[in-house]
């Protein structure tokens, strides 16, 4: 993910590549007191459309000394059982 600031708003480019996965999407970054929410705006490259404008993709939340990812409509392909993804605390 790459975040850029344009005027008063921040935009993100989110990319995903892996087994049967390839996407590049544009999102809005919405800042909270202890969090950052990534909200879908549209596709950069044509591909499988599975999100709607305004969908929250995921949220990054500062919790003590950690940053926790709260997955919403964008979810990782690997499971917790695979050992690649740590469960939320």
C-alpha cells in the first residue's frame, strides 16, 4: 500500500498479488483518533470487481504498542491455520 496526500485528503493505492490474485485499487484514507480506515474508491487496473465505492476494505488500529489489522471486505487469502496471519488480539 502506498499513501499520498493531495490537498486536505490522503489517497492510497492498494495492490495484491499472489496465487490467483492480482489487483490494484484506489482508496481513500480516513483517519481516526487511533486508527486509519481504508475505503474503496475504484480500480486502477481492470480485473475482478468485488468491491463497491464506499466499502471499507480494512482498518489499522493502534492498540498499545501494536498495530492491529481489522479486515472488513478485503480479506487475506491465507487462513490463520496456515500460520501466515496472526489473529486479532
